[in-house]
C-alpha cells in the first residue's frame, strides 16, 4: 500500500508538471482568449467552474487544472478563485447522480486513452504548438492515472470502514462523522467515492441523516488535499489558488456544520412541501448544494480582500525584491524626504540592472529564469518610481525640487534600457557562432573585462565611486570597442571570418558597448540626484 501510495503521488505530480509545461508552450492567443472570455467576470468564472465540474464529475480535476493554468500564467488569481467557487457547486452533481440515478461517471477511465493520444500528438505533430498540446493531454492522463493508483491502493478500505460503529450523538458525533468523510476523501483522493459511501449508508438507514450530512461536509473539505498536492513546487500564484480553495472549503464547512441542526430539517420540510419524497440521499444532495452556494454568497463580498491577502503570502524572491523599499507615502508631506526616498530606490534599481549587465559578460551567462526575474523586478520598480514621482508632483513642490523629478525619471529610464540590453545580449550570445580565431577571441575577452570593470565603477553606492573614474572607464571601453571592430572588419575582408558571423558579433558587442553607455548615464544622473538630496538635507 505504501509503495502504491508513493507511486500514485509521483504519477500525480508528474502529470501536473507535464500538463503545466505543455500549457506554457501550447497556449496561444486562442486558448488564452477563451479562458479570459469565460472568466471575464467573477460570475462567469463561477458558472464556468460549475459547468465544467458537472461535466467531468471531478472537482479535484478542475481545481488541479485551474492551478495548472495559474502556474502557466494563463489565469490570474482572481479568475482562478472564481472557478474554484464554481467547481465546489459543480461537484454536487455527483451527489445528485448518486441519489437519483445510482451511478456516477468515472472520468479516470479516460486516463490511458489520454496518455496514448497525447503522446501520439506529441510525436506526430508537425508544429511545436501541437507537440506541446500533446504533452499537456498526456500529462492530464498521467494525472488521472495517479489518482487511479491512489484509489486502487486503498481499494476496499472505504467499504471496510463501518460507519454504523461511529458515535452519532450530539456535536462530538457530528465531528466524528466529519472526520470520517474527510478521511475517506483523503485516502481515496475522491470526494465522489466518499459521497457514494455516505449516501448509501444513509439510504440504508445505517446512520442518521444528520451524521451523514456531517460526513458530506468532511468529504467536501477533504478535496483540498488534492489541491495541496498539486501546489507542491508550483508558482506562488498557484499556491495562492490552492490556499483559496482551502479557505473556501474550510469556511463553508464550518458554516454548514453550525447550521446543520436547523438546515437539514428545513430541507426535509422543503422537499415534502414541494411534493417530493424526503429520501435521505436526495436530502443530502440538496444539503451539499445548498451549503456550497451559501459559501459563495458569504465569501462573494470579501473575494477582493481574499485576493489581496493571498497575494501577500507565498511570495517568491522576485516578488519580494520587486516591492519598493523606500517609497513610503508617509514622506510625501515632506517633498525633500520624498525625493531622497526616490533616490534610494533608484540606487536599488541601478544595482539590479548592473547585476544583470555584469552577469551576461561571462561565457555561460546567468540562467534565463534569473535574468527574466531581474527584468520583471526592474519593470515593477520603475513603474513604482513613476507613480511615486506623480504623487510628489501633486503636492506643493518647491521650484528646485521640480527640476529634480525629471532627473529621477531619466535615471529609471537609463537603468530600464540597461536591463533590456542585458536581456538582448543574453539572447544574442546564446545563438552566436563560436569564433575560432585566437587573436579575435583574445580581443573579445579583453573588451568584456573592460566592460565589467566599467560596470563596477558605475555602482553609485560603492565606497570608491567616482564620476571621473566612471567616465575614464567608459572611454577605455569606447577605445577598445573601436579597435576590436576594426579587427573584425579586417578579418571579414580577408575571408578569415564569415560575413554573417562578423555581423552577428559586431551587433552583439554594439549592444554590450551601449550597456556601458547607459550605465554611465544612469550613474551620472543618479550621482547628481544624490548630491541634490544631500544639499537639501543640509539646509
């Protein structure tokens, strides 16, 4: 059982990874547009989640797929939460089918065909998009296989648990049955299986209807275990979506448990009043639907607050670094302090941009994800600087401070362009044809060394920073660039270097030279801004 459990969890996580990576590669504007349209408003997101879950008969699958979409950056956290709300209502269709028809659709039977179809598409697809789509479909099949292995690992365990042996008196009895429902769902990884067992026991009058209702609540809360598994190793937003699922189900379960002594009898009277038989299974299905809808109504006004709260949790290093450190609105009342705060934040931006520029000078270069992360951080901080500058200008700003604010925006633009150039350089040198010519290779290495030295001198916050040293270092870079450019042109003219390779190399080193220029401009303006702030504070 332990081996099957580990294997099932492994297949589950493998399927999630395949599906997420496939979605990242395969999703074009069409799928993104469909998802955006179907979740354009919170109500549409809820209805979409309910409809899809009703069709596939698995809230776990819909929730995990939603987390996968969030992980791939296709859905926002707010859109995912709306779908999760709806999926909890859609999953009640299982209880209705069990109650009214006596069977439910087993979507996991499609696991092997999905794996086969996905791999066939992945191997035979002519376009990369179709191959990636095949990977996503195969991942979905592997995910269902993992669920199936988990269920088989505990086959018979649910039926072997005699519900009639659980105490059913008072609140302790209700809590005991809630735990039973949670445990059944946790072990079988299927709230549908737990519901089937519970409804069958209630229909056979093995347990009281109130006790069965508590088990239904437990099964509803137990579905959060699947979402928690899917969030392992996922992006912060995916973990937040799993957290939203947990918050919704736990809060809804708590409210349902408190209302249970009054809600179940009221639903029995309602069915009798409408001329229906008060069959325990039907009453439980109605109870399941009612408390999930009630949960949506309760959380609906607080969804925006929930989103904001979750965005403060599970923060990645990139998200933490992209938060301004010095831009405090409390200093806006004192414009000189506000400009000083702006200057200190610009120094942070400069340090990150210079880190990117120095990183791409090595032969290997930084990891693509690290470079992209730094670029996102700078973009967020530059936007924050622009917004803070606008707030400063709305107040009573002295004339001399008005002249300083445009310089702050120039600094942010220079460092933003430096980060963009570093990203371009990383892309260009990744596809650059190696230069075998020894003398040219030596000139390249020497030029890169000079650029790194210049970037280090452009660090305004360093103890040895000097504008004169920075300008002198840039002059050395310019001289070395011209000499290297002439060497490459001569080599191309003599046929020692292919013309295409020569052009690519010169384009690359032109961007590296521009990085040095932008770093020097940013250092010049930032140093001027810091000197202005010091003079203001000295007055």
